[in-house]
């Protein structure tokens, strides 16, 4: 009986260990999220209100609009992951990990035009840059804390996006890449403003 109990305990802990993200995966996505956050901060922190809210001649988004879009999408993506993992639908056969680099490259690439869905259009939810940067810090801390502590193997939760099929872990890579993409857009807007 003791041998069976020991075998069951070893099996349980082996499965639990396999059903978690590796330390390398956790550290990579956490570092990428924090680097993306720092890139955003460096782009906007010294802007005055005029530069922060200036819109391009073609009617495109201002820096403020881009930052609001980043904020609204990342918490929505986090909510999607929470809903997916709480449904308990892990697919242990699903392995999309080889696509990490391609997804990051495609998502942060400004060469491909993407139209956002209406619910992610900027609406003026935040009134100041300081509020937005505080919201960004809170959001990223929440995401990193979740990624460091979750027991779910996010690699085996399949999620369908309009642009690709991804695993739940990759959602957080896309959050960071998406922040990078729109920070590049902010820099383009500022360059246009300065050229006028």
C-alpha cells in the first residue's frame, strides 16, 4: 500500500511539474512585457500635452490614442486567457510553441496595416497621461504576477484570434509585441509632428 501511495504521489508531482510553464518561458515573457512597458514610458513620459494629443494630418491616432488602445486591448486579452483556462479545455496535443518568434515579428511589424475592432477604438477613458501610465504599470504588474504564479500550462490552451491560432502563453507575447507596435506608431506620429 505504501508503494502505491508513493507511486501515486510521484505521478501527481510529475504531472504537476509537466503541467506548468518552464522558468525560462515565464522569465522571457515577463522580461518582454517589462521591456515593452519601458519602451512606451520612454516614448511618452517627457511629452507635453500638445505633443501627447497631437493628431496626424490624415486623421490618424495621437500618441494618447495609441496608449489608450494599448491599455484597453491588453486587459481584454488577459480576460480572454482567464476565461479560456477556467473552462478547463487544455489540449495536451496542441503545440504551437515554434510560432513564438513569427507571431512576435508579425504583431510588432508596422508594415502590415491592421484595422482594430470598434471596442478597442480610443474613447477618452483616461483624462491624463499620468493616469494612463499608472494604468499601464498596474496592468503590466498584474500580467507579470499572473505569469510568474499560474499553475496552468498556458501552452496547451488553444485560442482563436482573427489573425492566427495561438496558445494562451502566446497571448502575453502578443500583448508585449502589440505595445511595441503602437509605440512605434507613436514615434511615427511624433516624427510627423516635428517635421511640420
